[in-house]
């Protein structure tokens, strides 16, 4: 019954899209990207994650993880859904609710001392302007060779290497992006994906991953990023996300967005974490006698 209701909702969404002039699928030509994460801590330690498969089609991006779970991003409905069939559960949360939970989590983790310091500090400046430049092929090849290259698709002919920096900032803190012009996102998809990535960004730093990626895609007229390299917050080492395969699909596999029958809907994990931290912070204030009661 759950599956029938879900499919009915998809049909209604598709019908609404057809009824609106000028509307259409965000990803009219479905494709799939296999990629993995590599983290170098700068001290000789190196972590290589297992492959994740992202499938793009219609209004969806579906990430299939090594543990069998799926994260469904619906860019039109602005919803995130995680399906864990092996646990018999799934959750769904709107982009706005997810952003609210992130903000509340960050606020609950801040100590009273840090809050006092924030009140005394001057208002933070707006995020600096981003500058995107093409990296010469000779420099790009040298950097890849020195970094024990894991580029994969980034090695293909025609792939462009871009560098995103905050205006006036050193290239040492740059966000490096390799884009494949053979696969391009539509203008509508660019806007939708950029909006989703802004929800995921915890900070408004000039070179936050979502903001830097959006700038690179816009600079490359929607070309698909197939590799990114960014420095870690400590300034030592870097985090890399490299695609090993990109393939076009004849059709989007609709089963990827279906929720199997019998699964129990549960709250998003952040719901419980935020509630616990907020209650703990409230208890600490009461015990310290520093709680400020509002009239």
C-alpha cells in the first residue's frame, strides 16, 4: 500500500510538471557517477573510502552506498529520504527542516563562553567574492603526479581543471575542481543542485564546498565535476572526491526512488541529537543558575 501511495505521488508530480509551461525534468538525460572519497591528513596517513554510486534522472539524485542504503534527493519536492531496507526503516525530511536542525545542532554545541565571545565580536563580514580560473595543463599534470594521482575520469582528454579561490586569497587554500564538458547540467538543474548544496553547507565560508562547486559549474557552463580536492580545516592535508566512472543511461531506474513495502518511517537522526543537546544545555544552565528567564 505504501508503494502504491508513493507511486501515485510520483505520477501527480510528473503530471504537474507537464501541466506547467516551460517545465521539464531537471536531468532529461539520466546518467550515473561512481566515485569515492580520499582523505590525506598530511602526516602520512591516508583513508580511501568505498565507492558510492550516484544516479541522476528526472528531478532526483540517488546515492547508493556500500552498506546497501540509499539517499534519495528530490530537488523538486525539496526533500531528502534515506532508505535502509536491511533495518526495515526509512526517514524523510524537507530541505528547510534539515537546515533548521543543522543550525540548532550548532547552536546547542556552543558553550556559554563561546556565546559571550560571539556577542562581543564584531559582526562577521560577508563571504568574499569567489574567483574561478582555468589551471594550465602543464601545472595540472604536475600537481596530479605529485599527489599520487587518483584522478580516474579527470585524466580523460577534454576535462578541464579549475581553481576556485576567495578574492585575494592564496592558492594554497584553493578548491580544485576537474569538470567533464561531455556531460552538462541544464540551467534549471544547476540552480536546483546549488540550492541543495547550500543546505548541506554548515558554514558560509568563501570556499565552502557547495559554494565553490556552484561557482566552478557556472564557470564551465554546467560541465559535470568529476574530481574535487580541497584542504582540510586544519590546513594540513586534503580531502579528495574522485569519479572512477561516468555512464549515460537509457532511462532512469524508477525503483531507486521507491520505498519498499513494510518499512517503518522513523525520525531523522538529527531530531534526537538536537533534542538531547538542547535539553542538556538547558539543564546545565539551570544547574549553574545562569538561565535567563524570559518575561
